[in-house]
């Protein structure tokens, strides 16, 4: 079978990243450039935290949730323990872990390639944010299973719901997509069972091991405060700290679901509404993590037009500039109208506006069957 040019370019880029991981992953974040040149920046990244989790389980024989706190859902631990089957070396872990993530990245690229009408667009997955956070975090793993869910939504809905449940067991965000999947489901009861049974079985095992801490990771995220990257932090810091921003954030984040009964069930609406729900949640969550762009960016490639893709690609690049470039920059950047100390907040505000623009483009693609909404 003849290999398309897009796939050939994609696998070539993957090969380059693969070699980069092997050569430069030794206790470092793969950080593509700073203000002056390309380099590899030495950082204590999240990957080191993953190593500690894996070491606690594989070497120290501790039980997650019971003997030590784990802020992620249960299946995440599998990713952190697997490298210890071969070596407990920290250097080996950094290399092997990132190779794991690269494999999920290339698998995700292939799924998006198959779903894209214009195959060449799938190459935008190699923009810096998606590459950086796929390698240095693990969000690409649940994202991969979400992409598989969309792939099977038209072909085999039971598999779609099953893969959505697997994504949930790695990260909770896929639960936000469940309502729109149910809306598009032909056999709702059967498919809800395909989603809920794997989750029940895994959590039952966790309950047996740590009955008092089975939902500790969930309460951990509910209790988190705003961080510098959140738009609510700017309002708290510059305007008022007396308002109940946690409650305001929670209410605003889930407002899009009020529109769900008005949406016409179809695959195109499932894509556009899912993107809209996720980007809205990311924007108005009290805590912003730049790796969350991995959840949404590939989905946008499936239905955005050329103009929208410019904004989406700009968001990808700006998200990378915000973190890690500006976040870890050792060179002060001064703008006369905002000052050095406020530059990061300025980047956050611009990224927020750009995110709202992509939310608007996604919203404009939704077909409402019972209500005429003109925008």
C-alpha cells in the first residue's frame, strides 16, 4: 500500500523526536528554544514526580491512595510503574517514559490523520505545545483514547463508550464528553454500561485496597486554588480578592451543558460541541494547566476551517511561549506599558482571548435543532 506524503512527513518528524528523546532526555525537559537559541533546559519536571510515584509502587511496594497520595485516577499509575519492569534508574526512566509518550503521540497523530478530511492538516499536531506536553506530561494518553472514541462513534458506539471510560481512568476530563456521547448514542442503556462497568471494576479494586481514600484524587482537584495561569488569578490579584471565585468558576465552567438539549444529534455536532465544552472548561477553570491543550487541539483540526486554524495554531504557539518559554525565561522582558512584573499576566490574558476566539469558532459550527442561534 502506498504511503501518503502526509504520513511520510509525520513519521519522519516522529523519528526526529524519537532520537531527540534518546539523546537529551536524561533528567531534562525537552525544551525547544528560549529567547536566543535552541537548547535543552535542565528542569525538575513533572516527569520526576511520575518517577517518584513509580518508585513508591514498584520499589518501595507502597499502595497508592492508601500509603501515599496520588492526585491522578488509578490507571495513571500503570504508566509510571511500567518503566520499572526494566530498570529503576532515574536516567533510564526519563528516556523510557518519554518514548512511551511519543508512541502514544504518534498513535494519536495516526487516528487524527484517519479522521481528517484534509490529511495535510493533521501535521499541525507537530506544533510546539502538542509535542512538548505530549512528551513531558501524560495527557496524550487519555487524549488518545478520546480520539479513538470519536473514531468509533460512527462505526461502533459500544467501543466508543468503552474507550471513553478508559480515558476517564487516566484523567477525569473525558467525563465532560459523556453527555454529548449519550446524546449521539443509539442504544443509550447499553452504551452507558460500556462506559460505567470498566470504571466500576477499577474503582472497586481501589476501594478494596484503600477504602477511605478511593476518591481522594477527586477531592484534591476540587480543593485546588487558582494559579498564575488562570484568568481568575488576574481578577483576584488586580481587582478583588473578596469575591467567591471558586464558586463562580465552577458555575461558569458548566454553563455550556444547558445548551445540550437543543443540539441536533450528529457526529459533526459531537465534535464541535465537545471542543466547545472543553475549551470553555479550560478557560474558566479556577486552575489552568497548559498541557490541557493536548485534549482539544487535535479535535479542532477535524472541523476548523482555514481562518479558524490560524487562530488555533496561534493558540498552540502562544501556549508554548507562556509555558515553558516565559515561565522559565532567565532574560527579563520589559514592555513600557505593562512593566516586567506583569508580563506573564499579559501573556495569560492574550492566550485567554485567543482561546475565546477558538471557542467562538467551535460554537458557530454547532447545529441547534430546536433553536435558531445566529452569530
